[in-house]
C-alpha cells in the first residue's frame, strides 16, 4: 500500500515466497544448509511476532532479510564462532576490474569456503553476489555504510579467489554399524514395511516435517508413514548430508535419480527419537552437500 502498511496475509505470502532466498542466505552465513533452515524458522517467527508493532514497512523484503541476518548472527554467537562484524571495514573507493568473474566465484563457493570469511565479508558477498541485492540494499540490510559494503566485498572476493583452487578436505565416512542401520531403514521404507518402522518409534518421538508441521508422540507420528504410503514419488537410499547420516530421497520416475530432499533421523537406545523430513522444503537441497553410500 502507498503508506507502507501491509496486511498479515500479504506478509505470510511474502514469507513463503522469500523462504528459499532467505535459506540461501542463512545457510551460507552459518555454514550449513540444515542449520540454515533452523535460522530461517527463527527469523520468520521473530518477524511474525514483531509485525503487529512495526506500523508501516517501507521495504518488506529488506526488513525480512535484516531479521534473518540478525538471527544468523545470533546463531553464530551461540556457536561461539562469530568474527567481529565490523572488523574488516576500512577500505573505501576500491575498484574491482574482474567483478563479473568474482560474482561467479562467489555464487559457486562452498559453504565451507564462505565460512572462512569474516562475518561482514560473508554477509556482503552473499547478499550481493549470490542473491543479487544492490549495494544500497545490502548496506540497508546490514545497517552499514555503502563504502563499508564495497570494502567488505573487495576483500571477500579476493579471499574467495584464493580459496577457489584450494584442495578439498577428506571425504566424510560412516561407521559400519551406522551404515547398516541406515540401509536397513531405507530398505524397510522402500518395501513399505511401515509397521516395522512404527515399532522402532520411541514413545516421545518428535517429527519435524519442515515447512509443514510438527508432531510429537508415537501415536501422532505414526500417521507420518501412512501419508507416505499414499504416494509413490519417492525412493529412499542411505547417504550423508553435511557429513551426517541421512536418507536421500529421489523420485523413481526421474531417470537421472536426482536427490530431491533428505530425511534425518536421531536415535536413542535403539529407537527413533526424532525425524526431520525436508519433503516440503526442497530448497534446502540446493545448498546441501550430500553423498551416497
């Protein structure tokens, strides 16, 4: 509206529309597609809580990104990995003759490479080079000056150029017992032996069907398997997602076998304590490092 006001329904639609982009930002800020979704959920909850008292929001997208940025910083503080947000600000008026090439390097950078940048550099390069925000929009979201954004970008791009050819670390591995348990779960799921899987649920099991619903308790979570039994667009295989055990889900109708999303399990005393299913949050896969077993 002309006065900058927004109806709650419009905010809800904007949140849903921006969620994949917010995730791309948060995942790169915290170095994990999985943890990035936690940050997005926290940011959207904070936005919904703050919205009634905001009055008019002149630029809702920048407002949401600023909340997501602050939520990502909070997550980094909790993990005690935060660099000084403004520690790398001080260069002004720097020209970047190879800016177009640098944008491509930044867009293709791994989460691990981005995590090697100080926070101010990381946030600036992700907002501009990965998500396409203008320098002015980036400065508004981060609450810094235009010259500070330019300086951070210059340093981030130079650092990423240096990291682009760096050798990758060793591939993650999985203990044989964990591999066998994961494969057994996938085999039972693919065979639609859902009664056997229900028997593995802990009494206080929790289900997070990301971006859709959350359930708790064995009785409530049991319906999760019934919903999968009603569709045929899935096949589970054991794998790793960001180095942790995961079920990789593909569509049998897809000849290429592309991984559409993942399911994560937590176990306690031989029973399933938690299920985190990304079926309705496939945008997470874009930033997720996965490998088949």
